C-alpha cells in the first residue's frame, strides 16, 4: 500500500539564527527525517532555515521566518513549535513561496532553547 501524500518530515538541516543587540546565539534544533509510505515522498529533503523576528521596541521575539522551503511543498502544512511559546505548534499551509512567516505570542529571547519545524503533506 502506498501513501504518496501522507508524508511527515521533521525537516533536517534547520539552521537557526537569532538577532540580539550585539551578539547571536545558536539554539538547539530537534531534527531528523521521518516519513510514512514509500521512499522519496518528502517534499523538502535538504532542510530549511529559521530566522527570528526580534522586536527592538521591547526586545521580544514574536515571529520566525522559515526559508529555503522547496516549491514542491506547496499545499502541505508546516508546523512550527517554539519551546518558550505555550500551546500547540503554529500551523500554516505552504503556498510554494521560498519562505513563510509564523507569528506567535511575545516571548523573551533568553527563554527560547529550541524550535521544531515539520511539514506534513
């Protein structure tokens, strides 16, 4: 039995950069690839990058922009879970654009330790 559109990818190779006043820190990223069905069904095998949206007015993070998304992922759902943000992962449907922003509740950048990004489609 084949499940061509039932793929789950916890996108590998995620690179995260953080914005700070004079420094940047690297966060722990939970990665790897998981897929269900036949091989070759993931839409983005080479991973993505995540860049934080630092609000300089109050030094908080309210968003992350995921870039390097393969156009083959158009129509799939992308989930982003920041450990410092309470609640479920934020879900967006991918449009085929190379990058997609995800907004969430304001958090202190010092409270962020990891981010998980996965694509289902």
